[in-house]
């Protein structure tokens, strides 16, 4: 009887232990359930978009850990003049090879329509390995750090290309592409905001610790990538098409059974010296949207580097250098998150109109910042730049997903990302080289946006009036 009673009643000590364990466990399980409920809302769970949202959050958290480690090594650990040289070297060593490698990413991924989950998992696993490889060099800042950083950059862009290309396959009912892209991007931003202070805390333990954290996060992402729905890897329902014929005549979509004859025609065109259709053949909306986004991305690179060095040497009125940098950084982050949130709220707005509106807004604020340079205007321009960059990029992604056939969509994303990355580098290079004068810097920022507006607004408005002649996504 005593034995049976003891079996039924675990005793006060064990009951207390269970209660404590439940109390400690509940916040984590409750948080996990809340996150899952948010990411799977409005049909995203049934379509598979919810899992992609979670995967992108993991991707953002891992990337920011690596960013924290590199920023501490390349920028904050040395005087301003030396930091400018290090940052310039970092851009040259990583971006010059990237311009050669990036155009290869899209065509390579186009050949893997049945391996998209594996491609995303591979990019995660490769970054986990590279993070460990960088952990030894990050303390010294030696040249061996840069090839590994290049590898991380290439893997990150490869993941981004595949992720953008598969969103239409996971689109829930009554979801616009801008809204779906916004949901995914917002998850990445939230994860970045959570992981950044954790990475900074790990940095206080040792320079390699944020990279150890990144390795763990990317290993988790490797596993999570294979939980995406199988339709991510399916080619069912796809139709193949060239974008234009050699003389610019539009071609209707072909059925898959004609792929062999189409490939033969492509080989004959190559033998005759005719070029394969390039990015210009994707249509006026995408081309002009890319020009506008290049201005936004150049502005982003310019402000990051120009304000970083300007505010180190000439802090905002009444503020220290650290607080000045914090104001600009927080304003940009909040603006970016706000732009993504607004994109999630928008339902049936035309992406061309959105791009024109945010470009005009950014240009207006940049002109005001040049005329009335102050703490408030620096924060306002940083926030506006983040807001407009987010909305403009979401709209460009939607145009590519809407107008470009799936056969070449990865290539279109890869080429557009290459152009945008180079625009960011050009803007950053101007920011590094420019004299540290606030009014001059804001004037240059306004000039960058004015150039983007002059080359894109008219075409975007014309395309918006005509509409998309051959939308590829309902």
C-alpha cells in the first residue's frame, strides 16, 4: 500500500520541481506559439509562406551576428583615418570579386528548379562553416578575413535570390506580392533587432563569440530549410519562355514539351553571334524600378559611411559620438521597419506608383536636410531613407515576380541584386571619399536621388498607366 501511494503521489519536492520547471518553460513555449501564430496568419501557414518567414528570420539573425563581428574589427577598433582605409579595403577586396561572381548565381540557380530547398540549406551551412573560419582572423583583422567575408556575402545573396524567386509559389489566397514580401522582410528585421544586442553582448566576451553564435544560428537554418513545402522544389505548372526574340518581338509562353526546340534555337542564335536576352528585356516597369532602387541603395551606402565618419569626428549638437551614431542608426532601423510594415498593409496598390511616391519623398527630405542641416534633419533623412528603401525594394521584387517568367526569375533577381549591390558600393565609396562637411554631404545625397528620379519616374508612370501586358503571377 505504501509503495502504491508513493507511486501515485510524487511528493512535495517533486511537485515543487515540476511547478518551477513549468513556470520557467511557459514563457518560452508561449513566445514560440505566439511567433508561430503570427507567421502562419491569414493562410500563410497553409500555403507554406509561414515557414519561409521563419527561415528568413533565422537568416537575418545570423547575418547580423557576422556584421557585428566585422564592424567591431573593421570600424570601431581603430582611429577614424585608419578606419576609412580599412573600410575602403574591405569594399575593394570583397566587392570587386563579387561583381564577377554575382552574375553567375542566377543562371546557376535557374538550373536547380528541383533543388531550391537544398540551395537555401547549402547557403546556411556554408555560412556556418565560414563563420567558424572567420573567428580566428576577426581579432587581428588580417587579410585572410576578407575571402571568408566574400564567401559569406555570396552565400547570403544566393539565399536571397532563391528566397525571392520562390515567394510566388507560396503565395496565400488574396495576398499581393508586395504584402507577402513585406511579411518575409519584416520577420528578418525583427530577428535582426533581437540578435544585434545579443551579438554586441557576445562581442564583450570575445571578438569571435558573435561568429560562434552565427554558426549555431545558421546550423539551425540549415535544418529549417528542409521543412519548407515540397512544392518549393516542384516544377509542376511551370511554363518556359524566352523574354524576347532577337529583334525585340515579344514571344508568348511555350509549353514544356517544346523546350528542346527552343534550346536548339538558342544555340543557333549563339552561333550567329546574337546575344541572349538580358535584363533590359524584362520590361519597362522592372528596368525603371531598378534605376529608382539603385538611387535608394546608393543613398543607403552613402549615408552609412558618410554619417559614420562624420559623426565620429563631428557629433551632433550636444551629443557624444556614440549617441550621434546611435540616433542615426536607430532612425534608419525604425524607418526600414516602418516601410516594411506599410508594405505589409498595402493590398492592391501598383508597385510602380509606390516607387515613384517614395522616391519623391526621399528627395524632398534630402533637400530639406541640405538646407537646414541639424540633428533633427539627420535623423529625419536616416529614417526616411530606411522607409523608402524598404518600400521601393519590396515593390521592385513584386514587379520581377509579376512580370518575369519563372524560368529566368532567379537570373533576374541575381542581376538586379548585383546592380543594387554595386550602387550601394558606389554610394559608400563617395561617402568615404567626401570631405566631412554635413551640408555638402546632404547636398550629395539629394543629388543621388535627383539622378534616380530623372532616369526612372517618367518610365514608371507610363508603365503604371499601361499596366503589365503579360503578368506571370495572378
